[in-house]
C-alpha cells in the first residue's frame, strides 16, 4: 500500500486506535512496530507540571515527510504514520507516535527507530517546560545527535 500519513495536531490522540487503523485490511502486513513518546513529569532534576510544544507549520510537515522518505528508501515498508502533538501537554500525555508497517519485523523495527532518531534532530519543534520555578526552553541533547549519526553507515 505504501501509505504515509503525517499529522501535527493540538488535540489528543489514541495511539492504539491509530495503530489499528494503520494496519487494518492489509493482510500482507507481517509487522507493526510503534514508538509512543510520553510527557514526563521530571526533567533535569526539575518537576515538570506541563509543557508547551511549538512548531513551524508547513516546514515541520515537510521535514517529517523527508524523514519518512528516507525510511522508505532504506526498507520496503507498507505504511508509516507520524503524529505529533503541539500546544499544552501534561504528564502522561502522548506526545508523538511513530508507527511503521511492513511484511517483515526487522524492516519495521529499523525504520521506526530511524524515524524517531531523525525526528528528534531534524523536525522543527520547540519545547517549553513549565516548572514550579517558572518556564524554560528545552535544549537539544547530544545523545539525540549521536542516535541519528549512527544511521549514516547503515542502510
């Protein structure tokens, strides 16, 4: 089917319903691998009460489409679904869903991991944490860049 769906939205989503919709009616699919990122209540030693996510409309969707295209270039995939929340989130809220379907599990696992690794570095999202001591912007982590770099020689 080679279906790619990308959504940026302020409203909550149900990760399980999204995964079921992605694979339903496609008996050729042998694997569905998903990553769901959740909002934590603690970061860098501070209690996080809420977080506000911002993005650059249009540019963000293009960046996510390019990431999905890179995964499709490397592996034979049946479907990709990338959902990312923006706006205000609270602890335990799902922030991001990356779901990948393929005929074989290895392709789905690797593609899902590549997509989330690239998303963390290449998609224009900004996070502001709301703590008991005020607000702060979240800086990029070196570990995210390292996770993406390891894909250079694979695939």
